């Protein structure tokens, strides 16, 4: 299982269930949104490799 967090800029953070937020210098305030049972394979691999997955909303905005 995974915990999903959003901050005030709507950035996404995914960590394994029960683990603390691993970003000591994280900007903004992270709020826990939900607990999910499954995530995409890309997110799962990133969590296994570095302990978390983070996506900034600005990476997906249209120009």
C-alpha cells in the first residue's frame, strides 16, 4: 500500500504506507490525501529505488 500526499502547489508525493515524508527541505505543506492499494509500475519502481515518487504539477502544464 502507498500513501499519497499533495502540497499547496498541487505537487504529488507517493511513499510506502506508514513511512514519513522523506524530503527534509520540501517546500510547502504536504497533506495526506488517501491510501491506495496499487500504483502504476513506473511509480512503484521509483518508490522502490529512492523511497518516494514526486511529481511537480508544473511538469505537466501545457505551454
